[in-house]
C-alpha cells in the first residue's frame, strides 16, 4: 500500500505530552496502604513526582489516604505549600544551613545527619518561636548519608536536650531491598533495631520509625515499621522486575506524540546522525517530534526500541536526535502525519513500560521516568 505521505494542509501536530492517570496514582496508593498497614504511606514526590508532576500526584496520593509527602530539596516543597497542601512534608536530604529558614517557613519536617547543623537549626527555630521537627537519619549500610549507628544515641540526646528541637523520627534507608533474597536488608534492619533499642534504653521517645522504600515495603514486612516511603510504586512502576507481582500496580504515565512526517526510503539507504542504521528493504519511515531533550535516550534508536502507532509495535531506527526520532513503520504502513505515537504506556492492546526501556538501556525505570523533559507537556485527563 502506498503510504499517506506527509505534507500540505495540516497544521503542525502537537509535540510530545505525558498523560498522567491520577486514578492510577490513587489506586496504587490504596494498594500500598493495604500492603503496608498498619504502617502509613508517605508518597515520595521529589524530582517533580518522578517526572509525573509533583503537585497533582501529591493531591491524588493524599486524597487516596497517603498521610505524608516527601521531597529531597527545600525548593521542591514550596509549590506544594503554595497550593495549600498542609500534610506533613519530609525533607529526605538534610538542607544546607542557608535553607533552614525557608524549611521552617514552609513548615517542613527536616532530616538531619550532621550534628553541626543542629545548633543552626535550633537558632532558626528559636527566632521563629516554634520548635523544629527533626528526623534523624541513621546510616545502617547504604553509606550515602546518615549518622553512624554508634553515634545515633548521642545525637538523639542532643536533640532531646535542645528546647527548640523535637525528635520526630529516627529513620534509615535500604540499599538492596529490591533484591528480595539479598540478606543485607535484614542486616541493615538489625542495625536499625539496635539503634532503636539503645534509644529506648536511654529513655528517648521515638515517635515514628521508618526504613522502607517501595521495594522494602513490598518485599520486607519487617521494614514497614510506622511509615513506608513509597516513590516508584506510587507511579505504578515496580521497584524492580523481580517485584512486579508483589502488588497490583497501574502505570500512571503515558508518553505520546504525533507523527510529524512520513516518507518512503529505499533498501540500502541510511538514516540519522552517523548514518548508523541501514535499511535492508524498501520501507516507510515516520518521524516523531520527540528526542533526547525530551527524555528519549539517544541509544534507544540504535537499540530498536519499539514505539506504538496504530496499536502496533514499530522499531526506532538510527540514533534519536535532540528533538526528533525516526521509526520504521514497515513497507505496508498506513501511517500519516498526525497519527498518535506512544512511547510509554498503552495503545490498543499493546503496552510499553519504563522497565522495557530500562532493560534495553541497562538502567532502571526510575531514570526513564525522571528523564522525561521539561518541555513535554504534562496532561491530567479526567476519566
Ligand atoms: C530516602 C528515600 N526514601 C524513599 C525513597 C523512595 O524510593 P522508591 O522510589 O524506591 O520507593 C527514596 C528514593 O530514592 C529515598 O531516597
């Protein structure tokens, strides 16, 4: 069949968009609440909600029963408060000294792991006349940030003894919870339990304990404590393919665009920068107005990652360029400018997951969704 070749008449199609299904977010939070109960659910909405849009996700998660939100950096919390969100927001990373005042102004729950920061935080809290809520992070084996387990008691005592600080939680983070058979998670939890026991013996009240990310919440019941801090699972993406069957999660994101150009190519022709793909047969190529600046990794083209057009899978060809990529839609294609093309998510009976990209790219689904670029419009279709 002759392709309907691009051209005249039609306005330029829209560029790329990411549809985020907020019902899926609510469904996922409900699943996580069920799995983790009686622990509560903290929805992690850092990095603009893993690329999904922090504010709409935060609202949907809270409406579905999450009781906490978490972000990594102080500025990430401001838009949430600006929208009137009053739920507690945990800062997962310790703020810089010059951010403490903003953190208190935004009424954030502040993680601390450098004892030096406590004095400055107490001074900032005194100036406002409200005690700062401190969440003491203990490094039980991730070796990224946190006080050493042996130092936790002294730091907790310093917090207890400071009038302008309140110890709100003692927490830790798991390094390998996504590998369910890896014994190191149990080792980390044992170190964490040891810290909690030392504090209890010293008469220090720990109002909240938390250790679990999504993987630990799903795969390690002992890690659930009082709160689970779930990010990737809220977005309906399993923390690792090995944990895909631990909960009924629904992928919230659908990354799509419209075909912007269609042409015939001949066997032997080559395509895209470096001319690194050679066509074995005459075929039809569709160009999409989305590229690596939008989060479609350059290598995906050479790896022939599929795109859905007309409910069927078609491989990318040639390297993905900054703003555009090309798809071999086959010699008999009935593809036209303006047809929808889906890079992640469902079209017809087919579905592409962030894990599919991640497996090709030797990375993780987190990197795939966080890479969705700022110029990709986020849409929140109502059902
Ligand atoms: C300290 C901490 N807790 C929880 C999470 C959420 O992890 P996940 O997205 O695997 O649920 C993260 C994310 O990286 C984190 O850094």
